[in-house]
């Protein structure tokens, strides 16, 4: 089996390293627009299965050229290239696992084309979207009647510093999207769009994390896929206390607007200006980070009010020398690609992760993630009147 990885940044390099270790994978091609990025990836992977390829990745045709001989590909590309990569995979008849979950409706519209090509496209396959999605889906499946599913996740620094108590571990583009994009959610069985930075709440994780804050952010495909199975569904993103308040002030003042303004005769968007100002303020003193995740699903099981909770507190991986965010994003994508290559997943079309890793596939996938260093705790609570009150 030949696997192609599109993009050799932090996440892409981690995907390359993990996939190359799997039995049944014969060769891996790491593709990027920059030779220096590929060279670094090959040095880190240090695996004879892996070769590098420099290629232009600006158009559907460009991407299709590097996928033509691949069995499965994993797209670790910017959001702007996600839809192009999916179209290229369909044209090349190559299965594709994509880390990006945005523009889900446009991707879902390609379902029949993917089926006709005999390929599976899995969008939004990382940690969030990704792990959070299929945990919520599994919790809903386990209940007789689901009232609410809340997916909570955040990448936070191990050693936070002022003034923002946050450091970018992936792309600032993605981070700023959280501050500006309306949040898709489900309320009373209907899709709703909530304002950015809505619903500030305190949340506590085990030490050394402690007290944090979360706001409602975009639930991506999960809202569309699960809205008929649960009354209320939300995604929340976690930061240390104070961060969201500061971002909300900037947002209210227009610092994240995309409409160009003139400054000293130069045309610039407030968002582009803000990116330049904020980027150095979101760099930590170390690369050490923590990924926190909690998915809570409430409803009725066997006539009793029941809550299922999955929780993960994951730290910088010193053995692999990678951030927690890189590990928890890359490993789910690598495993899904492996399962497709080994025909453990045989569906075709544009298939969201929350319909793949559920029921009989759920525990085996959780166990494989655990063996690769992603450990998720599970807890079940049953409300009996007069004895318990969660």
C-alpha cells in the first residue's frame, strides 16, 4: 500500500512518522512545496519506507498529479486547500483523510462523485474535529434518548505567560477563525448559528491544568450529522482564564474585521494587522503544551437519567519530541488512513468520522489510539432520585 501525505509541517511530519511504522504500509511519499520542509521530515522519520517529493499544491490539478499512484492520502494542508484536495482525490480515485472540518456542506455535496470514483473521503479527522466527534456520536448511540452532547477541547500551553496565556501550536489562521466565525450548534433539534465567543463558562481539569474558561465554537460536521439524534449539541474551546475576555474586546472593536481600511495611504485589513501584532504575543518560552478534551453526553438509558463522560489530559510527548496537539491531531488521521488501506473501512463517498468510528469499530479504535499514546478515560453516571446529583 502506498500512502501520500500532503504537507510536511508539524502535523504532516507526525502523520508521516506514524504511518511509516504501520505493518501493511509499503511506501510513504511526503509531499510539500518546500524542499527544506521535506528534508526535515525525512530526517525526523528516519524510515526507508519514506521518500520526499516537491510539488506545487495550488490547484486541483497540481494535487491530483501527486495522488495518481497513491492508494490513500492524508491532507495536512491549510484550510484554503482542503476542498481542492478532496476534489483532486476524487479525480485521482484515491482515498483521502482530511484534517480540515470546515465547509462541510460543500464537501458533502461531493458524496456521489466520491462514490462513483469508489473512494472514501473522511473530512475533519484530527482531535477536534475528529476525536470529539466520534466520542459524541458513540455516546448518543449508547443512550436510548439523547438530550445533550457537549464536546470540549483546547490546546493550551504547559507554562502559560501573559498577556494572553496562550501559544499557537498549529496555525494562527485557525485560531483567529475561532474568534470570528459564528458557532454552529444544535438547540431543540434545530441547527442554530450563535455569535462568536458566545457562552463563556468556567471549567476545571485535573492538575496541573486547573481552572479554565470555554466558549461555544463551531461544531462542524457533528451538528449536521447528529442533529436528528440529539436535542442539543455544542462544541466548546478551552483557554486559560482571561484569554477569551481579551479576545472578545478586540473582536467588538473590529480588530478581526476583514474589510480593508486605509492607513497612511496603505490598504490593510484590521485582521491582517492584528495577526502581525498578536503573533509574537502567542509564542511561549517552550514548546511544551497540553491538550484537554472532555465530551459529555446526557440522556435516558433503561429509563434512568444517564451521563457518559470521556476525558483526556495529554502532555507534550518527550519521546517523540512533538507537541501534544501534533500527536492528538495526527494519530487519529494516521489510524483512519491505515484502516482504509487495510480495508477495515470499506465505505465509499464523503463519510464523516462520527459515522465511521462508532458501534463495533469504537473500542478497537480507542484501543489502538491508547497503544500509540492517546489515553482517554471514560465515566458513566446514573441519576437515581435522592442519591445522586451531578
